[in-house]
C-alpha cells in the first residue's frame, strides 16, 4: 500500500485589512505589478534620493545665476520683515482699544471686525490693491496698474542693490492697507452691520486706499509737487478716518448718545484692555514709522526717537487739557493723547527735529481733546474718538512739516514757514490734505450708499442694537459667565 506524500503546509495569506503597520506597505508594493522583488523595491527607494538630488541641482542652478547675498541686502529685508510683524500686531492694539472703550454687549462684534478685516485687507490688496498702488503709470501720475496680483520674482538687480524683495515689500504695504480699514471700525462701532462693513472694507483696501496712496508713494502727482508724508499721516490715517466719518454720519448716532441735543457719556466696559491696546499700538508704531525708512540705516533709530517723543508729548498735552477742562485727568484722553501724538509724527518723523517732534505731539494731544468735544457738539457719534485721533491729528501731522520741518536726511535746510523755507511747503501740504479728504469723502460716500442700497441699509435694527451686536450679529457673548452671574 502506498501513501501519498504530505504536501507542505501553505503559508496563510495576510489580507490588507489584517496587516500590521509594518506589513501593510509591503503588501501594497507586492500588489503592484513589477514591485514584488527586492531589486524592484531597491530601485523604488532610489526615487526620493533622485528627486532630492534634482532639487539641489535646480537650487544650485538658480543660486548660480544670482549674486552673493550681501549683509546690506539681508539687513534691509530682515528689518522690513520685523517692521511688518510689528505693524500687523497693531491690529491687536486697535481691537483692544476699541473693544475696551465700547460697551460689553458689543465686544465680540468689535473683536470680530478687527480680526477679520485684516484678512480681507490682505486678500483685496494682494488681488488688485498692490498693483493699483505700485504698478505702472497709465494716467500721468493719477492712476497706476500692473495686472492682478504681483510678481514675486527676485532679480539679480534687487540683490546687487540691496533692495527689497517683492514679497516682503508686499507684506509691509498690505499691513498699512489693513490699518486704514481698521480705523473705520472705530467710527462705526456698536451700530453697523457686520456683512456691510466687510464689503466696504474690501472696496476700501482694493480700490480707494491704493489709488490715493499711489499719488505719493509711487511717484504720482503729489510726489511730483513735493508733498511729504513719510509714513502716512494723511495717506493711511486720514484716509481711514474720512472713510469712517462718512459711515458714521450715514449711520447716525447710537441710541441714547444724544438726549435733547446734549451728548451723553457712554463709558467703555474695560479700560484695562484699552490701556494695554494703546501700549501695543505704541510698540507697533516702531514698525510703522522706522519701517517706512525701507532700509536698515543710520536714520532708523532717529525716526524711532522722534516717534517716541511725539507720543510722550501727546500724552502730556492731552492729560493737562483734560484735567483743566474736566477737573480730573481722563484715562480715555491719555490714551487718545498718546495715539494723537503718534499720528501727528507719522508724516514728519524723518523731517522734524527731536524738539519739533515733541512739540508736534504735544499740540496733537491738545487738539484731540477739543476735537472730541467738537464732534459731539456737531451731533457726530465717534465712539472711540477715531476721527479726532486719525483724521484731525493726521491733518495736523501733515501740515506741521510745512511749519517747522527740515530736510534732515538731505541738505538739512529748513522746509517750513518757521524754519526759513517759506510758504511753499505749507501750501503743498495743505493741497495734499485736501486731496485725500475730498477723494475719500466722495468715493466712500458712494461706496457706503451703494452697499446700503443693495443690502437694505448699513445699520442694525433698533432691537438688535439694544440687545447688543454680540447676540444679534454673532450669537455669542464676550463674557457669558459674567453675564449669567449678573442676571
């Protein structure tokens, strides 16, 4: 009798679902035709190495076309990147000042606007705003355009001349555009619809601000006329203030702000946050003004010192005047005095002496106190004093160059009426202020009106305003625990 030979036991096939973490990749490779052998797997492992080598080759080829990076090139671009971060961080300061000076029931709305508006500004400015502001001339100093988006290419000339790469320049300029839009938020606070504010911010940062900014910073007609605005007292701050003022006038005052024609105090809910916001803005201004030097050179610390002195002068001026007029020093006026001093020096931080900078800030601090009262007497509701700080002091900071400015970084000669320069520079500064005011009022009135007609008005309902925009616009509260305890 013969017995059949026992066949060797077959190896159980492991399915992918049952495979371990180590077995899984091997099963997948074997399932692909041509990858079942160890040699095939060895060749496959060489693919990432080959791609890495090709990438290094391409980088080397591009690097070979470029000159060696100089210390000046690296310093200039690094400094502007740091300055950009400081300016972007100013959004936190604006949000905290505005939220702290307004009522608790609108805090979420204010924070949301300040946070979201920067995202909108960067997007709109990247899409078309940067091109309108720094593109090629198409209308003799009045209008510029260079297509949508911008070219990020770094050329040998940029490196050789220690210039700014396009990407870091774009970031810096976009941060300024965001600042202009954020100023509007303060003027229309506690009563504007969130969506309509968003649409207006897009129009402002994509079209209105870039077109007017090109008149000076891209060699437009104001630059040719000799207008001076080093970091944007008029170009950024007054444009944002005029835009917000138009919105505030169209919206009307908050419920309860004026009773029988008299302005009623509507205290902010958190002055600690507002104070911290003011200090953040002060720090951020060291990116705003010294960064506008657009290079790391011997003048950067000088601009930082004039900026500091003006802020100090503004705080002192506002404190003294508020104490004299109200009997006690007003913290809100101290905050606005610091910001007024900073705005007052933004245009002339490279054209005023140190004593001139301090005096400019002091006058700005005095002006802001009277301006807040003047707007109340006109029936205009500006919840945080944004127009007084950025609009009135923006104009003052632009005009002061024509009073006691110098060509500090050039010949050193006096430019102002009081420094031997005659009346010419003061007139040029006045023309620039008027141009920015007229342009912004007209275009923003059109923008606000058209947006309101499309969306059924730009103001929230009366019930929504009484309950608070946090609930009506966002369905949440800034301090739910405190609200519950209070109820």
